[in-house]
C-alpha cells in the first residue's frame, strides 16, 4: 500500500488545549498493526489528556517490511508531555528531533543522577556522537552507561563513581518486540494462557522450538522448581539432559535437595515415588540427603564416588551441564554449592542466560519471574505450570515471545523427552 497522509485530529475530550500547549513530532516503525502497537500509541495519548495528528502512515507490503508512523502529539503542559513521552518511548516512539542522549556522571558508587533513564527489556538505542548505539546486555530496570563509545545496560548496584549515565528522555529509541509475522515454530504458539490447549499440541510445538533454537546454535536453558521432582518429572528432565537438549539448569536449593532425596531414598518430601504413600519418618529424608552430600564433599564428589547414581543433578554432572543453585531464606541445609548471596546468585544466573535462544520455565514462580526480568524481550520463554497465574506473570513482563502452558509439569517433561526421542 502506498504512503498515505492522514490529517484527522483526535482529542481526549472537548477541552481546549491551553496557550501553554507543547507539541512533539514522533516516529515509530515495525509491525505496528499486527502487534496492536499503533492503537496502544493512540490510547496512550488520549489517556494522558493529549491530542494527536497522524502526519504520515505507511503499511509494510510484505511480512518483513515494517510499517511507519509519524505523529504530532500535543499536551496542555510540559509536565504532561514528559509523562506522555515516557509512555510513548516504551512503545517505540522516538522524537524526530530528539538530538543526542544526555549524559551525567555518577557522583559516587551506586548513586546515579536522579533523572537517570530506567531501561525496559526491549531493544534500546541511544544517539551518541552522531550515531545510534545499541545498548548491550539489555535487561529491565537497568541504567545505560556510555564508555569508550559503547553503551551498556548496568544495574544500579554496579554503578561506579564517574560513570557517564544516560539521563532524561532525549536521544533514546526503544524498539518493541513485534508479534511474529513469519511462520516459524514459535509463531504457532498463542500468547493466550489457557488450560484448554492440548498438552500434546503444546509439547509438539515446544519440541519444534527447541530444534529451531538448536539449529541456530543458541542455548536452551531450564529453570526448574522442586515440583518437577514431586510430579515425577525428574526422569523426563534427566532424559533431556542426557539427550543434550539442555545447556544449563537454573534452580534453587529445593530442586536439588528433593532430586537427591529421590535418587538416594526413593522419596520426595517424604512421599514414596513408587506408590505415593508417606514413608515412615520420611519427613527427615530431605535432611538425610543433604547430610549425605556433605559427607561426600559436594554434589560432583557424590557422583564421582558412586554415592549419587541418578537424577537431574547426577545427569548434569555426568554431561558437564552447568547448574546454578540460588538459595533463599527458607532453605534447609542448604546443600554445598548453593549460592546464598543473592547478588552473586543473580550474576551466576545472568552468566548462564547469555546467548540463550529459549528458556523453559518449569513450575517455579520465584525463579521464573526472576529470570524473566533478566532476559531481553526477544528471548523466547515457554512457561509450564499447573497454576495459570505463573505463566501470566511471566508473560506480563512485556515480551511477545513468552507463552504459557497450563498443565502438570511431570507429564509435560515426559512427553517432551519422548517427542525428542531421548533415552
């Protein structure tokens, strides 16, 4: 479709904009219609009491061609415009004449200028030295530091005195992730979270995603909770690890404890895996498992000595798949190797998430949401949980690449391992 100029004016109300009105011309491009971004842009202007005029709009002719929008927005005050521009920036709108990004130096470690720009998980560029720089290590709730002509997202706790930090809203461009228009494996998985989706269908689609990511040479990361063990999913996850379908496992102390309890004593939370009945004095079995690993000197040493001969942790050690166990306030033990410093645990998680193409979030609300906050929006997430609230929370982080599967995680892992023909 050829470019068309639309001149219709829209207002939030019949109220006349005052003589102090301010205006900005902004541009956006991408799959604006497919992803409903354009209507969200219009809604945002109305919500903030502004007016807009579409100066130019063109629709992409093919699946790969972006649509382009040029919009003049007007508000009754500079304060309202600042709030509106903050909202529009997150939707991919950039001022036409924004100029270069503004930088201010941090006065002390962990002390950023008060007007620092706080990032989203969407791809972000800043205007610097006459060119657009893409921020590296994109993640939510970070600051952008510019050094030696390189822009990098950095957490507040990592800010050092003298760091040049992007402030305000000028010279910043955010590129939201668009709805998939091509028909790859992920495009067929709806963003709607529903228990009505057949498990077999979701498993087949997930298997296709894993094959696609593997062909692209990217990592497959599993984030797993102890429910994986309680539901009998440890064997399915073990098969995926043996079959080289998992490149890293991120979890808490509980997954490892109950996985090892199951491997050594045949129970999970004191319940026998064989018949689902409570083992006599089984409530102490998880502590016996922790004690056994301390006697061995650690999880890897327990595998090497022959004390630990099966389970998720065993398969990780045997296959050389790295795992990170992040501690929490409620942990018993914890096991040797569990990282109890939360800053260190976050760093260790982030290191394993580098180059991830897809993350499987397996029945762990805490760790799934934490990982979601660490990832850029373009990394695919498949969140499996019997509680629909968990996939909903993960999807709400603002990515078009997260899907939820509401089902028993043990059944899901068993079917997935079979679909991928693992042993």
